[in-house]
């Protein structure tokens, strides 16, 4: 009986994550999680490093979302970004930028 508890709690956690993902609402505009990250200097550098196709895809999603928002509309449900399809396309670049900035700061201390 105890062996089944982690599986059930894992499924419950995934269910909660999906629910929360849908409650955030950005997916109803066709956005991905990484499209919603506040653009500070680290994010701007990470965006600069993105491959051109990924950057263009991001810009399309953001422009479409802004247009829909101005019209007070959302996409048809079959076009919403699904939890399983949401890819952290920017996060690896952002992690690298932050790591480099911290490394540089440590180097400058010496």
C-alpha cells in the first residue's frame, strides 16, 4: 500500500501543475512560459543568443497575444498552448547568461 502513495502523489502533482498552468491564462493567447519572463539585462542577453527561428517564433507569439489582448479575445481552445507542448526554449540560454555573469563577478573580485 505504501509503495503506491508516491505514484498517486506524483500524478496529483502533475494534475495540479496542469491546472495551475491553465489558470495562469497565458496559454490561451498561444504563449509559452518563457515568453512571459520579465526582460531584464540577463533575459535580453539570452534573447540575443537565441537562434533566429526561435526568436521569430517568440515575436510572433507575443505580437499575436498583444493583438488578441487589445481585442479582448483569446484563441480557440484547440490553439491554446498545452502544458505538454510548452518548451523551456529560453531557460538554457538564460541559465548560461546568469552563470557567466556570476563567474565574471567572482573573477572581478580577485
